[in-house]
């Protein structure tokens, strides 16, 4: 498996195709991405656009689904440094 560094990773052609197809289907892929990007932004690893911030608020109004999805991603991110993963090694090399 190829190691990727945050911010410089690339999606394969197949991944891009399925993401676009998912976005066409009522924006499902886009809406699934928003809580993960919120979690990344809280770690200072990404910046949300105005549209993403808007949809995150809308998702929270809808039974807190955006927040609950974000919590899962943020928990996974909090464990990255403790597992000795490639992300930690790349960070220490910088």
C-alpha cells in the first residue's frame, strides 16, 4: 500500500468516478465528506469553505447527524499518533 501524506494524496480514476457518481445521487458523497472535513479542520489540517460550514450546520439541525459523524472521524484522528502509523512517521521526518 502506498503511503500518502495529508494534503498531497491523490484519488484514483475509479475513486474520482465513484465520488462524482455519489454526488450526482442527491449529493450523498459531498454530504458524507462534510463531517470528516469538519473534524480535520478542528485539528488544523483543512479549511472548510462557506458552503461546507453551511451544510454542516444544516446537518446538525437534522438530528445532529453532522456532529455524530464528525465524532467518529475525530476519534480515529486522535488515535493516529498512538498507532505508529505512516502519518506519524511522515510528521517526524518533516
